[in-house]
């Protein structure tokens, strides 16, 4: 989940081209609506900073309680992995879509058709 629409669309397109099924959300409320509708993603990819009252780390904590085994990948240009002190996968911004695809391929390979 990325609040910048152009970045989100570019990453989503690259992930789809790599074989991932992608559901986009621009904030935590949209992501929660998706999950509460019955869709349980395998991976949450979220920026730390999101619009609204819930940030990416708070969203990850909520979804981890609802979806056992959820893989969380957090991105940020401000925080560093040591700052987070959490056991999450971390991508430092800025990055290109190919970096996201390569990272996800290591932690959560795309489903086979």
C-alpha cells in the first residue's frame, strides 16, 4: 500500500507482470475494508506513513492479528530497520518497482498459475 498513486500503480503493475495478484489500497481504511470483505492477502506491502489515522505499522499489527501467517513488508524513506525494532521485511525508499518485485520474490514467491 502506497499513498502516492503513481508509485502505487507502477509497483502494482510490476507485481502483476511478475505473476502476483494485487489489490491496491490508498490508506489503511481501504485495506481494512478489503480484509473485512473476506479477502485474506498473503502479503501486506505498506509504507510507514499513510494518510489517515492509522499508519502502515499499525495496519500491519491489526492485519497480523486477523490473518495468521501474513507476510509484512514495510517501506519508508524516513525510518530505518533499526528504528522499527520489529521483525518485518523492510525496503528503504526511494526504490523502483523492480526492487519491490525482487524483494517479494525472495520472501513470498508469486502463486503458480
